[in-house]
């Protein structure tokens, strides 16, 4: 199975890779390209990037992951979903992290604190992005960035997702959409994480 993905940054890319490793280990991941690194750039070029993944890279499924920043995640998802070409909507999942992907990483503060070797209360509640990036070394030299990506991927692979699904409506929506797509495609078997 070929899974195309469109993300904004290093942590987002590692997040998608961790989910693929967890739920569809044999999948080939193909990154969609767009100019720039901001959410605005991604949204402006979404149609072009999705079309390229579907037509030229023959992806079976496409995952788009973006941040809501300070906006309501449901409003962002609804607005941006309309930019996905109709002919590719059946194979696309659109995830919107509340504020940023680091907020999803910190849904289960105890698990993340264990990973980062800190206390749960050390992780900022409003916006943990800078703290997590510093602790992981994201934004540093290339070698540290690769190590950070690997740590996030491994963390996603092993973390108990039940608290994430229970405690984040945006993550629950993303999980349900991915699980639904997997059931339709019948190429990956995503377990019911609520039963773990």
C-alpha cells in the first residue's frame, strides 16, 4: 500500500510515520510536496499536492495533517476539506491538531513526560510546542532533527492511544477517519484502540 502524506513540519511528519508503522507497517510512505512550510502554504497548494500524490505517485490513501493554530479545529477541517478535489476525497483523511501537533503529543502528559524525562507538570498546558521541540532537539542540526523524528515515531508506535481518543475530540475524529478509510481499503488493519 502507498500512503501519501502532506504535513507542515518535522514533528508532523514523524507523527504520520509513527502511525503508519503502528497500523500499516508494510506501507510505503510518500511525502507530498508544496512550496513553503506554513499552514497557509499548505492550504494554498493542497489541491496540487493531493493531485500529484494520487495521479503521479499512485497513492492508495492520502493523509493531510495540519494545525488549527488558534482557530477552532472543526472550522479549519470543514473549510480546508472543501479544497480537496472531489475525485480524491474518498481516499483522503484530513487531520487537524488542536493548536499544533505538539498538543496531540501531550494529550497523555504522563506518557510524554516519561518519553522526555521530565515531570508531567513541566509540560506547558496552553502550548507545549516550544518545550517539546527543545526537549527533542527539533530545529537543531540535521542529526538531532533525525533523532527527534525517530523518537516521535517510536513514541507514537508504542503509546496507549485510548487516552488520546478519550481526551481529544480532534484526535478522535482523525482516528475514526483513518480507521474508516482502512476498513474501506482493506489493506491495513487498524485495531479498535479503545479496547486496549
